[in-house]
C-alpha cells in the first residue's frame, strides 16, 4: 500500500471546509473548538460505509481522499476512527495547526487513532472517532478530568493516568464498558496498517454490528444495532426497532440511502445487544 495516495490535495481541503460550513482562519483555540464542534455535528461516526465499501468494492483499508469526500457529500457517510481522525488530522495541519497522530490502546497497541494539537504550549486531545460526544478539545496540559454524558453512556477524560498518559473511560449503566489509553510517540498512517486490515476480518465488531452516532449542539443521534436514541432540543426519543428494515429507514432519515444500508448489512441480522 502506497500511503502517499492517502495524502489529500488542496481541492480536498476546500471541499472539507465547505462541508463543515467553515471558512479558513488563523489557528487559535476558538477556531479549533469550532472545527471540532462542526466535525461532530456534520460527520457521523458510522460503519455502514466500511461494510459497503468492503462488500461492493472489496476494500480492506480506509477510503482514499476523493472517495472520503464523495462519501460525505453523496451518501452522508463519515467513517470509523482510522478514517475520520486521519482526515481531520490532515485538515488541521493544512490550516496551520500543530497537530500530530497518536495511537490509542483499547485491547491492543494502535487499535485506536487520536489527534493531539498543541496551541501556545498546551496540548489538547481531539477524537472524532470514538462514537462519543467529544465536541470540544480536551485539555491535556495542566488539565482536569472532564465528564461527557449522553442518555446512553458517560465518558470520563483523564488527562494524566498513572502511566502519565491521557485516558478515556466509557461507562454504561454505571459500569465501565471500555476505554483507551493514548500511547506516547507520534505515529504515521503506516503504523496502523495491520490494525486497519485486521478490522476488516470476519470476527471484527464493526463487520458484524451497526453503530451510527452524530453529536450536534441541539441534536444527538445514536443507533446501535436495533437500538436508537435521539435527543432533540432536550427531548429524548429512544427505543428499539423490530428488524433490519426499520434500521435502514432510520438511517435513511440520517441521509444514508436505504439501498446502501441494505447492501452493507446483507446477511447480517442485527439484534438488541449493544456491543459497541
């Protein structure tokens, strides 16, 4: 795999900023906050595209830049962590931010990807790829613990754990479900090659289940297999759906065409379990 093919060009960044409904500005914390908020509101975490590209094109890697843009504009795709954080990192670098890629450890080394941005000698963790409401930069340098709460889960950001590394913990029903530790040392895309390819294996969680999330200021959506939660202006609507067909209809309301969802999840029967 020639990773030079995954370096975006100028046209990519113009389209990306347009999709986020932002204009180019000088780097600042305020601008970074608006970029992160727009990313979480406009670009979903989802694995529909992962399955669809794999089943229809045989892909076993992240989309190339032009394909990623096509997914955003034509199908309302986003992606999983390796895709959305990788291209967000490139956008931040293009805009003049001091951004770097780091690996995260959930169950193994580099099985997650995050971004760290330095502004005025202060490091901030950016993670648009954890299906979590991290709608603002999380301060690492001299930062305190932060809690992010949704109707489904609670996320705790720990800027410095016992090993001296940033850490995220996710709790569901009051019990820790999973999380990750940010590993020291800047990484490049090739450091994640094996983990990306392994994520397409038949036993991988995202090859057998559905997860779709989007976190806007006034609207939050989470669809996990047959379960859904939607928060609109403080009003919560949640429940379960009877079968895959109803899930495809709900995804269509989020902008993902019904046919694409049905092709992506062909031969996969979704259930009530939330495995992600």
